[in-house]
C-alpha cells in the first residue's frame, strides 16, 4: 500500500530544514513540525506506569474488585525538548491519568469490574473523517469512546463493540451500548493483554491521542513454580508506539487524505518519527546485571517493529499475546505487528557492554515500504550496572503446556479473503474482508466450544495483523499463492475461494511458522500473497471445560479485523456472532 509512508524526518532532510536545535521547526503542508534530528535521545528515564489492582483483599483473601477509570483531556510531556502535548489519557482522575493508562493487575478466577467513564469534550484534537463509517453523536455531546480489552474472554456486552460507544456522562450512546460497568471474568489463561478505544471509525485517532493501557492477568498457582523474574522492578510492561509532533507540542496527523476527493482526511497508514515507550520518546532504563521480564505491547497504529539489541543480547521468548509457550524460544530478532504482544526475558548478566540500545529494523509499511532511519530505528536504551547482581529467577525448560492444534476437532473450514480497493489514481480508498463492509449481515456465525479452520487469503500488498476477538488460534501453515494475478482477478469477480481454485493456487513456497508463534495467539501476521491456515478455538484452552463460562450468544456480538487501525476504521472488520 502507498499511503503516508515517508517519514517526516525524511521530508525535512529533503527540504533542507535541518537547522537550529531542540524543537527547531520545518514546514510540511504549512505545518511547523518538530525536527526530530535535533532531539537528544535517551535523556528521559523510562516512566514506571501506575498499577491498579483489579481485585480487593478482605481478611487476606483476594475478592472481586471494582475500578473506576475515566478518559480525560490533559497535557503530557513526551520529551524534555518537546512542549507539553494535549492528549487523551486513562486514569482514576484527570490528575492521575497517564499515557499509557494504568496497568490493571488481575487474578485468575477473580472477576474485575471496571466502570469506564468518558470526560472528553466535543471537539477532537486530531482530524477525523466522516466519509468512513464513524460514530457521530447527534447532539455533539462529546467524543465517542468505548473500551476493548484486547485478548479478553468475556461476554460481548463487555467486549467494547464498535457500536457500543458513549459520550461524556453517557449523554449519548451507540446502538449496541448496554452497560456502564464492564465485568471481566478472568477465567482464561494467565498472560498479558491491553485495553484501548474501539469506537466505530475513531479507533485510529482515539488511540493516537493516547487511549491505551496494559492489563496483566496472573495465576499464581501455575506461574509461581516457573520462577520467572517477578516484582514491579523486574517484571515490566513496555507499551511502544510512534508519534510525530508540531512545534507547539501537539500530535501531528496529516489532515489531507490520500484520495481527498473521496475521503478528505483518511490515510491508509499513520507513521510517526519519534518512538515512544511508556509515554517517553527514546527513554532509558538503568538495569542490574540479571534477568528482567518485559511484556512488550506494540500499540502503534500501523508500524511493525523488528526489535534487536545493538550488542547482540538475546530475547528469551516465553509467551505470545495472552498465552505462554510450551517451551521458551531464544531469538536474536523479534518482529512485532501492531497489537501483538511479546513476553520476553532479557538476561543483562550476559552483556559484554555496559549499555544496550533496543533497535528497530522493520520497513514501513511492512514489508515493502521504506527502511528505517536514525530516528525511528532506535527505541530505547538500557544502562547496565557494572557490578554482578544476585538473581534467583529462572527461565525453565518447560513453561505451560496447552492443548495442541488438533485439526480433526474442527467442525468446518472457512475462507477469509482480505481485499484492498483503489481509486483511479491507484490510491487505496478502503479495505474489506470477504468483499463485505462491516455492517453487512454476519457470515461468521460460530458455536461456543467448537474449533474451526480458517484459510486467510491475503490479496493485498500489505502484511495484515488479523485479530479475532474472544477466539484463540494456532497457525498451521503459510503457503504462497501461485499465479497470484490470475487468482486475484477471479476472487475480485467471484469472491469465492473454492470456485477460484484456492487448492490449485495455494501450492507455492511454504514459509515455516516461527517457533515463538506456533502457540495459541489472538493476532497473527498475514503475509501478502499467501494463504495462512489457522485453527481457531472458540473456548478456553486450559482446564477440563473448554467452552466459555458465559453465554457468548448474548449481547451485540464480537468482531474480527485487521489491527492496522487505519485499515480497521475503513473498514477491514467483520462481525463474529455466536449461536447456542
């Protein structure tokens, strides 16, 4: 896909605007931008994100807890050389709100209730496009929001349905809205999740404004015997995303669309020049010579990250998305798509240097876009203590064993085709799944407790991270499509994978599923020009009872979608409905 893929830094270099220091400006489309080449890197300490317990303790026993978390407009300091930025942030009050929002810590089997409240004004801080399907309140009572717990398994009335949005003080509500307080049952496998806005057509701008946060579900019974690094010092969540800024500190987003006569604002991808970790641009963290656990969440709109250390340190990959692996996997590089989560251990005692820079090497858009530069190619710095440290943590040879991907358990096979549509100037106008808009009647109607095989056929030039709400899946194969142009022409006309001969075309080179991505996931990177076969389980993956502990057929239903947010908003998303 073309889109907004040249970095602002590259534009500045081309235009010859590299003068001055600090927030030296450059002119792009009559907007003065921060010149990132003049910003100092690794000058801000990595913030410690506030933690909230999603449970109460009565007489020493954890019990179900209730949190009240709001969405507030406030100022935020992303870098000491950038003026304070207006953002939208989650928190228990405007003063306490942070970017990212507080990390919610929950316990397996103990429900967490969250009362999400909206305190945002009517006018958005970023440009949005009413020509794509969008939540628009009639009385201009505020910016629509709704919260989705990404990776959560619970009733659809608590899933953050795109039409379940609400405005300030619940003055206006979307057609699928039903609950003021969300109930997260926490009956699923332990792991890392994250919460973010999911309002129809506004997801990309609401997240860009700052509405993201982490959610960690712990199960002490099964996790303590692993002896992985633990405690708030050695078990850290890293929420990573990219942003660009104007010289007044405000977030920059192109206000002109790639097809302005069709969509005045919508662009197919957003990319920023500054890499933000836990709310700071290119921060640093002082660490001891011992093992640390990092739960890395890619909260970018569209940017993929290919993480690696400049001094050759390894990632010991222990979990992907919200589920542990059977065994740890050692990696030198780690490719993470938007919304993917990598749970890794890094052993700084093995470092031959006293510092290590976490770098990024992923083209953007991925895979066929521009290479990274000096600015978006660096993420953060670790300053490593010279002295050895006491470390009683381990990375065991065996982690948590979940059921294998039993294809014979599948009750049916579905074909999921990803399409991109372009204008007369060959610029993307919108993206659909199976050739259908989001509001077309549901075609994916499933039964709780069952498994299905999905053949995901990517007919576009982009890698699309496909996210399935409430479902977990294992990837079985990735096969290149032969005679792609012929097959794509047939699919565009017929929209029928069987009729167009998928079996005949899916005979090309097979790409092995990476070892750290063979476990249960809720997001997978769908390669362009490939058919990717996944086994989806609509139920729990642990315990004797694999079906849900709630009625999944109630409420407005769920969705599955591409998690490049600019694609999801326009409108690479389809409904997922359950029957009893």
